[in-house]
């Protein structure tokens, strides 16, 4: 789904090819329904809605479902998450990041120690390397999304979603991974080793 939101198009303007977004040509993406279904009461997202993807920043036109099937469509945040878009905030989001971009960033930070700012600047350069086009100041939002994404990955890998008491019952230290080389009596060290 969301890869189509992040496609980069170029249009001939009479003298040269210039980049154009799907928002510029009028594409509106309806969330909360199957692609072939029509929403009877759509609610438009803010005009400045921006999606961060692995190939840069993309302005998009989104419509959220507000019709009778709201129970199945869910909140704005749930509709974005089902479309694999991670919102920067729970209250009236205007920025989101694709799951693919967050996963790519997470792997790059683990493997090559890439700094968050450097990845953000790379996305900026991929969008407009010269710096003469529209500028997007979404660094604070991106930092917030990355921090939440990393925490959710920790919770997922620790299996905290399956806890009968829920994620909120996670005690300090429960998300840590034991280092296999550290001596642990009864595991990799005899019980009465000293």
C-alpha cells in the first residue's frame, strides 16, 4: 500500500522534467476502508501531512474514515498503523514515517552506528539535494518516532505483549538481554565454582 505514497514522479513542464508529488496531481488516499470501498463520511487530514520514507519526504492527501463503520476503521492512529504509517503523535498527527523507513533506520543504526541526524539529513537530500524546493522541518517529529519505535521493538522482542498483566506491568530490567559470555551460575558456570 504505502510504497505508492512514496513514489517519485517527474513531469515535463515545457523546458525540463521536475519532480511532482502525488498530492500535486490530486491523489487522495482513503484510510479505514479496502481500496475498492467508498467512505460515506471522510475526514481530511491536515493539508501539511508529510510521510517520511526511505527515499525522502512526501506530501500526501489523506482522508480518515469517520463513517458508520468507525468501530472497524478505528481511530486516526489505528488507521495510519494499519496502512503501515507510524504517526509522530497521537493527537492530530501531521507527520508519519513508513514502517519500512523505521526498520531501515533501526538496522542502519545497529549495523553501522548511523546517527539519527545523519539519516534525517540523508532523507532531506534525497528529497531535494540542492535545497531549492520545499523544505520540511520534521527532525523533532522523526526523533520522537524513532524513540517510540525502538521502545516498541524492545517490548516486542521481550515478549511483553503476551504478558497477562500487559506492557504496563513491565518491571525495570525485564527488557534487557542476558549477555551469553557473562558468567551465570547454573547456566554456563558450575553451581559451586568458587
